[in-house]
C-alpha cells in the first residue's frame, strides 16, 4: 500500500490521503507506475454548530471579522468560508510579510495564514491605529500579546492558562455562542448607564443653577426639601430604576461624557429657568405661600419631559412609566393629609396657566437647542 498526500480536497479545510497498491518496489517519494487506487481518506476540520449563528449575528451588527491563524492560508480560508466569514479578498500568507505590512494587508483581506505571534500583536495595533475597537479571541500562548493589547481580550476556557490570565473575558464552555449575548448585554448596560446618567446629571445641573441664582439674587429658596423629594422620586429615582433594567440598546459609541453633558447642561438650564420663572411669577402676584408649589410643578413637568427624552424610543412600557410617574403626583394633592405634610398649596388658575406657559417655553427652548445647538 502506498499513501500519497494530495492536499485539500474540494476546498475543504483539512488534508486528504490517497492510498494505492502495487507489486513493484518503491524508489524514492514518487509512487511507481501502474499503482492502483485502493482508498481515499479525507481529514477535515469540524465546526461547532453554533459558530455559523454567532458569525451571522456579529456580521449583522456591523462587526468586521478578521481571521489570523498559523495554518496554511487556503485551509484557514476554507474554514472561514464554512463558518460564514467573508474572505474580503484573496487569503494572504503572512510568512513573508513584515510587521509594518500587516495593517495594509488587513485592509484588503479578512484572512491571514502563517501568522506569527508578533504579527498578531501588530495586527491589533494596526486596527486600533485605524480607529477600530478591537476584540481578540484566542486560546494559545501565541495569542497572549494580542489578547493583552486588544480593547477586549476573549480567551477560550479550554485554552492555555497564559491566555486566560491576560484576557478580560473567559468563555468557560469554550463556545462562540456566548459572544452574541455578551455583546448585547454589554451594550444594554452601557446604554442604560447613559440614560440614568442623563437623569441624575440633569438634576445636578438645575439644582446648582437654582442655588447660584438664589444666592446671587438674595431671594428665598423656591423649594422645601420635601418638594425636592417628590421631584426626585417621581422623575429620577423610580423611573431611573426601571430604565437601568431596560432591554435593547444601540451600538455603543465613544463620547459618553460629551453626550451626557451635551444633553444635561441645556436640559438642566431649561428646567432651572422654568422653576425660577414660575416661582417669581407667583410670588410677584402675591401668592407667596403657593409660589413654592408653582416652582415644584414647573420643575416636575420639565423633569417628566426630560425623562421622556432620556428614555429614547417611546415604547408602550416607557409611555406607561411616564404616565404612572405623572399620576403619582395626583394623590399628593387629592389627599388633605398629604397636602399638609408636604406643604403643597395649589396656585390659582391664573398662576397655573402661567406656569404651564413657562413649562411649554422651556420645552420649546430645549427642543430647539437639541436640534440646532452646537452640541447636537
């Protein structure tokens, strides 16, 4: 019997071996003439069932997948094709490439074979230099440098101890199926933190503006502490809890601090202006006792509007949340004991109308700023 390696068969990732029989003696590596085929053995890589689904999810999310392997480029490309990863060009052999060439090559193909450990590190650095956020999956000692350099290093639980020790995430079951839910959960957490930050920082901004304005003008502070408790509970605390648990999130983007400040500074300024204006209107009209309640109502209404903006797309659940928070104010005015304890005194109809006008002006100003302001 004479085995004859014949390379990849029909583009599969692996190797095939052709067996032939002959009665002649062997001379060197070449089979003798007249050998008759006896068997064909094909060895091919087996992919996990969940790999294709994970790859489809990542591609649908706009993520580009690059495959870097120490195996032959054709074998790596065949595996990538079976997994659903687009080649993006001709698979390249990295054995003849310098580290400085890796970035240019990755721009023209998604598959590199014969990649050395230092080239994997150079590939991560090149992608980062091009402005990409890089996640690196690896399981061997030769992946350690790249895993450590990547923005997110992901090690397989079945991989080497070195790769697991430097990675930020370890897939304990060694399967790619955990990556899509991990990505979705990370985006959800980041988006919900940004939503909740919008609520809390807006309160900080309008509280600071009101404190500075009151101190500079030398007037009485427009709220009792219990009024601020009502506002904080119904426009920040309770809705913030539910927003922090919200599902679904857009793709994460850099600029978290800039976006939060671009929203909260104008929102806080508009809320502070509405509260102070309502307070001064009621006080100048001779309703000193009801002026604090007028200011509270103005800030509360602006807080609900800010809550709606922070919540994003108004689903049925979010509309119900905002409506429930607005309805939570009703019993505080309807129950005499609550009005007495919380020092609430409903202003006359004329003052209420003026307060509504101030709130609408604040909403309009905030809307125009968000659309045409320099930070929009």
